[in-house]
């Protein structure tokens, strides 16, 4: 089991989820702790979220703009330094060479030592975590970490046309996967997670029991890792790339 690099040694983190709101459900309380410590966190959302929402009276063409605005508002709660959108279509994501290049571009721009990604492994006990876009996003992100972004001879246009040198990510945190190894006690930042998710109004306004559901998830994770009673946690699989 890999031990995480101490947060004090991390200057920049890049987060790469498939959809607006994915990271707020999965890791926003942890991200709030990182930004409070002065870590610069960049969020790179792969899809435009156009398949989301629950109100049939809202034109589909309006959804991407709504969800981008909601994500920016949510990310402001936990302190994102920047939010980047790649603009792929929601529900149609595949692991393509173009996607790997686009994620590699952001890695080389941000130059993070740590990345947070979704799991490319299906989580059979919690199938909702394994949306096909999540699996594709996780697989494309880890391929961008290794071997693409660190290889100066991969996606050569990034260096030739954009001046982006190769960059090696040292550590990857995987969220919403079947093999978490490291809990983060989020009890003191749980309120930030709730505020971030309420910002995703098109996705959560109909959920009267949102806080109850999230508290239950946090308690279950804390219990799984033997944290003291009453604590809440998010959990991740940590992979050292090195």
C-alpha cells in the first residue's frame, strides 16, 4: 500500500473528472483541505455535461452553459485555482488518442506533482460510481500520466507547436474505485462539500435528503477504515508513479 507524499511537499494538484459535479460528490471535502494548506488545485472537466439535469423544460442546448457555471460556483467553495473544460460530449466518452493528448496538454501546462482521477475499474458494489464516462476518463487520465505526458516523443505537437515540455506526475489519487487504501477525515470540511453540491442546482435541487445521503456515505467510509465514531471520511487508492 503506497503512502501519500506529504501534503506539505505538494505545490500543485490536477483533478480530471468526466462530468461537472463528479469531483464534488467524490472528493470536494478533501480538496478543501488541500487548498486550505495552500496547494494550488486545477480542475479539468472532460465533458460538457449536456446529458445531465432533470428538468425537461430546459433546452438541451442550454445545459452545457448551466453546468459550467454551476461547476465554477462549486469549485469556488473548495478553492479551485482554475477550472478548465475540454468540451467532450457527455455520455459518449471513449479513450481516444485525442483525449489522451488533451489531458497530457493540461498536465504539461499545470505541472502537478499529484493528480486526482476517477477509477478505470468497475466498482460492482456501487455501480453508480462506474458510469461509462467515469471509466473512460479514468483510463484516459492514467494513460496521459503514464506514458504520455512524461514522454517527450508522445504527442509531439504539444512541444513543437505549443512549447509544452514533458512532465512527470509523481502520484495519483484514485476516487470512487473498488480498492481504496487511504482515508481522509473530512468531518471539518463536510459543510464545504454540501455547499459545493448545492451549487450544482440542476443536478441536486430535487434531492431533499442530499446531506443525509452524503453523511451516510462519509460515516460508512470512516467505519471501514476504523476512524473514531462520529467522523466522516472520503477514501482513495494512492498510486506512486515515480
